[in-house]
């Protein structure tokens, strides 16, 4: 089991003393609510209900999504990443940021009242159901349909894949086709709908992944599920517009989470190379080792500052796809490089199935696929350059 580690000596610019005090409080709360239970949640494959409620009671699920308040979220997301459990950070990130953002951005007052307060208390868990077997990076082949049924609402049918919080979610924000596919480069004729998980016709099948074990990844089937008309989220047939905003926000959150993950990994690495002896000297006695860690430390310093720059832009309503994509790409790929180095320098002990290093390595790979694969992000960055 890990413990949450010490504050960095040099915090990023743009944060106030209040943010630093908040960072310290968040660490204490995560140390209390997450760390003692993390291994059990990893083994079970999901965060317990009690865990969600503890996070809610500690006020950790209610940091702001926009304006100055988002800087508190940035601190929280980094600290959540720094716990070293990417499955938990993904579960919480999807619940409190990725799924909820669509309700906060596009929901009516009634929809927000019905879902947001309970989600912030950790009493109702949210999931975001966008991806399908044939609709991941390219959503034009979306197969799930929400057929309009007069004034009554919609009947939703389709199968969603790789859905975090899948078995435990109380509601899903679902992408479904409501109109005709018009061809072209973008997704057309699709909408977002909110589906309560206890609606007849919803079934979930856990699909454990290589990593992110406590993220509760499932396939979710919707078989002719009746969804009232007032559960349409945002504008009908205009999901593409909503997704473009939501995905930038998702990548910002994913980048901040990954930055925390890298910091945790480097703390383990720095400690290990100073402690572990090979040929009667600490590993850190080798220049090659010291230089490798210096490279990773330098990359983290750059990416971390860029992450807070992106958070600052978002707090002023100025985050764009290019900045969000650069952050997510660089932070998640650095996480893979750092975890690979940790396993390598720890030797066989880092490659054991139960080793923290092995978990970090498994988990880091998911970060480069979920919320936009690295290649897709490179395409976006090139197109917007
Ligand atoms: C652990 C995990 C959790 C997830 N959680 C959720 C969730 O909660 N909700 C949800 O809706 N989805 C979720 N996803 C799905 C995720 O968003 C998709 O995996 C992602 O969008 C990529 O889609 P895909 O896996 O279908 O890959 P595909 O789109 O089929 O792409 C396969 C691979 O092709 C390569 N590739 C893609 N585009 C390009 C390109 N332009 N150029 C070159 N190569 C390219 C990439 O290497 C990519 O990994 C999750 C995924 C993972 C791994």
C-alpha cells in the first residue's frame, strides 16, 4: 500500500496560498478516504459505495468545473493522480468531471437538480457511455439509437463498450443517434440522453482491463430502454457540438490526473535508486541512472507547468482543442515512460504482479488510449498547428 507523499518544494506559479492550503487538506482527505481502501477496491474492481460517500462527505466531489474554482479542481485532480491508483482516479474523474460536465454545461435546471447534488454527495454514481465496439476514435459509426416515441420520449437500443463505473453507475450520460447519419467527416444526427441505470432493459457486463482495475470497466447494453423526453441532454441532433467542448475538458482533466501519476512514480523512483544497492553502491551512483531520472524530472516540470497553464486558460474560458490535446498527449506518454523506467530499475521486484511499479506500468498504458488515443491527439495537434 502506498501513502500520499510530501508536498513538492516548488509549487507551480498561479496558485495562491489558499490553493496550497487546499492541496494539503486534499492530501489529508485522500490519505484518509482512499489510501487505506485502495488495494481492496483494486481487487474488487470498483470503488465501494462507502468510499464514494466518504469522498462526497469530505467535499472532494464538488470542486468547480469553470472559472477561478477550476484551479481548485486542478489541484484536486493532480493530488488524486498522486495517490498512484489510476483506476481510482479514473473512476472519480469520470464521475465528478467527465460525465458530470455534460450536465453542468448543457443540463436544464431540473436535470441538474435531479442528478448533480446526489452525485456530489457520492450517493449516485455517474458514468459516461460514448464508446462502442465500432465507434471509438471515429464516432461516425455510432450504432446506439434513441428512437423518438411521440411526446413520450425515446427508446434507447445499443451496446456501449469500455465504460468506466459501468457496474456501479446509477445513471449514464449516453451518446445515441436520434437523427439520420448525413455522412461527411463529423458525427451527425446524434444526441446525449441521461439513462437511469435501474431502467428496465439496462444490463452491464464487467470487462476487466489490463490496468485501471478499480475503474469498473464494463460493456453496457440498452435494450429498448424507455427514456422520458426530459432526459434529452442539450440540443437534439447536436451532440457533436457538445462533445467538442466536453472532450477538451475531459482531456484537460485526464492530463492533470496523469501529471499527479507521474509525480508519484518519480517519487518512488527517486527513493528506490537511492536505497537499492547493486555492486555495493546505490543505483543512483550510476550517472546513466541519475541522468535518466533528471530527464524524467525535467519533463514532469514542463508538463506540470503546462497543465496549470491549461487549467488557467480553462478558468478564463480560453481552453482550446490544441492545448487540451498537447497536455493529454504529453502527460500520459510521460506516465508510460516513467513507469517503464521504474519497473526497469526495480528489476524483478518491480515486475511482480503485486508490485506498485507493475500496477503503474499497466495503468499508464490506459491513459494513452482512453479519452482520445495518442495518435488521434497528434492528428488534432497537427491540424490545429
Ligand atoms: C481503460 C479504459 C477506460 C475507458 N473508459 C471509457 C468510458 O468511461 N466511456 C467511454 O465512452 N469510453 C471509454 N473508453 C474508450 C475510449 O475512449 C476509447 O478506447 C478511445 O476513444 C479509442 O477508441 P478505440 O479503443 O475504439 O480505438 P480505435 O478508435 O479503434 O483505435 C485503435 C488504435 O488505433 C490507433 N489510432 C486511432 N486513431 C488513429 C489515427 N488517427 N492515426 C493513427 N493511429 C490511430 C490508436 O493507437 C488506437 O489506440 C475507455 C478506454 C479504456 C482503455
